[in-house]
C-alpha cells in the first residue's frame, strides 16, 4: 500500500521559492515516503521529533541555513 504525501498551501508556496537542487532533494524524499512510509533512516539527520507523537523531520540541506521539512504520520499520510 502506498502512502500519501500532502503539502499545505503554505508548504507549496515555500517549495516554489526553493533553489532547484533543494526541490529535487525534496521530490526524492517525497517519492521514498510514498513508497516506504515515514521511517527513512538512510536520509541524513532523519528522525522522530522528540515530544511529538508520529512527527518526523529531515535535513534536506545541511549547513547554514539548513532546510528541514517535517511531517506527521496519521493513518498512512505523511509530510504536510
């Protein structure tokens, strides 16, 4: 069963402002999330957000400033 990846309107607007290289990394992450779900240990600095149930984050651009999308995993839906 595939997972759904949904973006909020604000996330879509911010995504469109990202550099092309970062957009490509996000697309790759979204594709992996769709096929294998919210647990992505092979991505750098990917992990569960402490104190928040079923919330995850990942650094898609390390350094300063870093870019970290985050998402929730309710009922087979991730990344809002």
